[in-house]
C-alpha cells in the first residue's frame, strides 16, 4: 500500500522569507502523480501544485515550486516570499496513474505559521 | 470557488441515526470521490464513482454507502451513526479517471452527539 509521510507537524517562517515543507512517499508504482493541497482555516482544500512522476522537470506555480526526487521518493514544497495568506495546513498527496480509480493518499499535514 | 458544491454545510445528529450528504461536481466532471477528514484518521479516501458506476472503494465502513445519479450528483449515506463518525466529509470531482487532479467541495461538517 502507498504511504505518504510529512515529518514536520508544524513550521514557522517570517513573512517574505522562504520555507520548504517535506514529504516522502512509498510506492512500488513507476507512474503516479504527486500533489500539494492547502487547507486554510476555512477548511477548503485548495490544489497548490501537481507533479507527474514521469516528468523530470520540477513543477512551478508562481511562488510555489517543488523539488521532486523520484529515486529518493521525496517531494518537497518550497514557498518563496511567504505571505500571511499562505498560513494554512499543507497536505502532500499521492495518486497512482494509468487511469487508476483509487483516490488520493494523503500525509498527516504540516501546519504552516507565517510570522508578520 | 472550486465549482463543487456540497450540502448541507453542517449536520448535527444523534447516535444510531442515518444521514445523507449531497455533492454536485463541477460542470462536465464525471468522477466523484468522497473523503473523510477526522482528527484520528486524517484525510481518508472513502469511495469513487465514475459516470454513475462505483470504481473504487477505500476505507469505507459497511454502514456507509454512496451512489451517483444520472445528473452526476452524488450522495453519501451514513447509517447507524457512532460518535466516531463525527468528521468533515469532502467530495471532490475530476473530469475522468485518467486525469488525476481533484477539485474539492467545501465539505460537510458532521457532528454525532
């Protein structure tokens, strides 16, 4: 079974600084997708960024980028120029590709605090 | 706004009761996934429907069931409710099973007293 591990229950960063959230996963599949979701206090789950395992290039979305290390099964999220609105729970998630019907497998989450 | 709607927003009920949660996917999305978020278990996948057919089951209890209707909206039925069923229930939609992005609704907060 696939597992996703987020080893940092909580992280704190100063506004405008850069922070990196860690995620590791375990799978025997070779083709899969990885995601970072943000859950602010409103509880809405918001997709931040997506990475296809077959792509070597790391995904980037504005201030958000990932460091995907397939051999190490590592998928970290870097947030640059942190803003107060970035404060939220961040969940790393995995899904097997190939039209698989299974849902997302989530990590336990990292609570990100932005210090003004 | 993801385009996925869920009703009701909040639901308070008693142990032993049955409730139905409703989800309308984004326009054109054929897949609906249901998830449970609780303090104990975190975010867990429950069940997936695609164009009216059940496609996959996750950690869904036998007391829980779901269906997807011809208009593609979905309902999650929870019966014989226990205190431990108190959680936030999300549905998410996706255009088709081969596309892996899922867009989440705002969730239904269920409280079992």
